[in-house]
């Protein structure tokens, strides 16, 4: 968020260490394999859009990325540290550098918006006025500042999702994980949320993994960019896609696609063709 | 087929015990690790301790009263109605005070903890807390254990006192006994092991209420129905464990002190 205010440019992708590395990761529940032999990378400033049908394990993959779930086999590296081998106590510290937006927002219903957004800052024992100022700044980013004193139960689904994004970005994380940020929302609200995700990508250049099963959201992210001057997203010129956005696709527990927007569109895989049609 | 069912049920049982022991031991070890959520402990102490005060006073008073009523009529048959106070104080301090107070607090708070944490679990708030870098065991479970153990200890003392007062009220105003005689027999026959037994029990019971409530809350799955199931199981299992533990502590203390 602050980086965006300074107007910094994203680092060239090839030159930097990957932020996330999945190396032959598998996980199952109650002896049923859910994800098998998953390998991919997320580099600094890169947005990976994770597609796949409902129930394929997208959220599971995301939860493994911040250590909420541990793989049965394989290794996961985040910021160069092998989180699959880390103790839970050490993971709490690492998660401070990862922002997570949960499927339904997962706001703390007994706390107001200010306390929800400033939760992590309060845990770090920052003075009250600083917590309020930074929570207000994050809420301004998602255009929710007027709701600072309201409780989650008083907000609509879209508003809750925006507050969840504010909570995820308040500490300026280096990596953001979005778990179906538009799931269950109407098309207009979905566009607003996608615009915010894009704003975070293009203004702050934060690395991210966006889980979605809505192909239209994925293509909006790939074919638009956020214009800071007009404060709106704009369609990229024809045949041009965002260079920092690429795709992953899961099918039947396996990673069936890892590539750019163009490669996805021109894929000859019958499942992918059917999925994106 | 039947063997498979027994096998999987046994495995589930062992797994549940293992998870319970892990959760309890980690939460207890969190007491000695920073950050120390002092404000959360005070808040839980207020909810659990102060919030349970009315029901503990009411049940304590009437239990003491009914004890006096029932024991006086039996003792009268042997010409020993003068020992009503002793019987009430013995029963209240060693058994009924700790057990009934624990059961009341369990009904009110183990269910509350299970439903609160269960709701947080099914709405991913616990995951969100972990994702925000906070250990839910430290933030949510540890304060509840500390608050329940400390507050139940004092609630039991209050319940004992109110119960003896209730017994006194019934003995004096309904049975026409002498107040001085009642209260004298109440404390004169008491010895330190009796008091110790009554004060050791709430420590164990408080631990059981908080850990069982939190355990079922933290393992809630399956939406609102799951929350309901966890709440019921928390009350049922904490009640069973309170009574079982009461027997074991009583046996142990009687074994040591001979009374």
C-alpha cells in the first residue's frame, strides 16, 4: 500500500527469488488424496490465478501456502523458508508477512471494523492512535473508511469482503492469498472486488495467489490494469495481457496447467478448453 | 463389518483423547509463554466468574436448605437433630458445593465456550486468527482455562458459605433449631483435610470445564448443526468427567487423610 503511494515499479520477475515454491506437494484427508504432486512457483510481484472446479482443492492449496495445513509429502517454501518443516510457533511470525483474504471474509464478528482491520497491529501493541490511522488508511484503499465503527453483521457481503482485503493489506504484506474473493457476490460487487485486487497488484506490486472458479474474474485480472490517475481499471490494448499475471489450473487433484494467459487460451487440453469456454 | 465399526470407533476415541491432551498441554504451557493475554483473562474471569455468581448463589442457598430439611428429618429419628449443621457443612464443603457449582458452571460456560469457539471455527475466524499470526490456543483457550480455574475456586467458596447459610435459614426458621448450635456444629467438626478436599476439587473441575469446552469448540465441523453438537458434547462430557474426577479425588484424599 505504501509502496504504491511512492509510485515504485515492479522488479523484473526473472531476476528475483521466488516468493512461493511448491515442490512435489501432496495432501489427502481421511486417506483420500486431495492434491497430488503439485509443483509451481510465485515470483515477487507476480499474480498467480488458481483456477479449477469447486471442490478440487484450491482452498486447501492456499491454506498450505500460509501453513494452516501441512502437506503429507513434498516441500513448500515461502520467502525462502521451508514452511512445511517449520514449527507452528515459528509460522505465526512468518504469517505476519502474508495477507489472507478468506472465502467469506472471516471477519471477527465480535470486533468492529476498526479492530478487525487493526487486529494485527493491536497484537503488536501499537499505540491506539496509530492503529486507528493505519486501519483508516487501509479502509480508504478499499473505499470503506466510513464504515470504520460498524460491526461485520451490519455490512453487506461485498463490504465484508472489502474489509477483509483491508485487513489483509494493513501490514503491507509481501504476499497476499485471496480465497475466492468474489464467491457468492453479485456481478457488480464482484467487479468492485476484482478492481481492488488489481489495484493491490498494480499499485503495490504485491505477490499474490488468487483462487477463483469464476473464469470471467480471472480474465478481467489478466486483461486489465489499474490506472492510478483515474483510480479505475482499464482494458489493456488488444492482444495484450498483464505480464505479471499467469494461471494455474487444478483438475482431479493435479496441476494440469501452469502458464501465461495466452498459453491458457490456446491450450489444446480438452478439459481446459471446456473450462474456459 | 461389526469389527470394523468397533475398530474405527476405538481409533476415533483414542484420537480424540490424544487431541484433547495435546490441546490441554499446549494451552497450559502457553501460560508461561509471551504474549500473556492479561486483558482476555480478566474479560473471561468476568464472564465466567461474575456472570455465574447469581446461579451459584441461588443453587447453593437452596441446596443447603434442602440438605438441612432432609437430614434434619432423618437425624430426628435418632435424636440427633442437633447435628444438622455438621451434616450440612460436611456435605456442602466436601461434595455438594464443589460438584454442584462445577456442574452449574459447566452447564453455563462449557457450553458457552464450545458454541463461541465452534462458531468461530465454522466461520473460519480461527483460521483467520492463525493467518494473522495469533495462536488461538494462547489467545482463546489459555485465558479461559486460567479464568475458569481461578473463578471456580472462589465460586465454590461462595457456594459453600451460601449453602451453609441456607441450611441455617431452614434449620432456624423452618425447623426451629437454635442458630448458635447450628453454626457451632457447622465449623467445630470440620478439620483441615475436609477444607482441603473442598478446595482441591474446584481446581480440577475448572480445568475440566474449560479444556472440554474449548476442545469441543475447536474441533467443531459442519456448520450450525456442528456447533449444536459440540455444545451438547461439551456439557455432557464435562459433567461426566467432573463426577468421575470427584470420585477419584475423594478416594485419593480419604486414602491420604483417612476422612
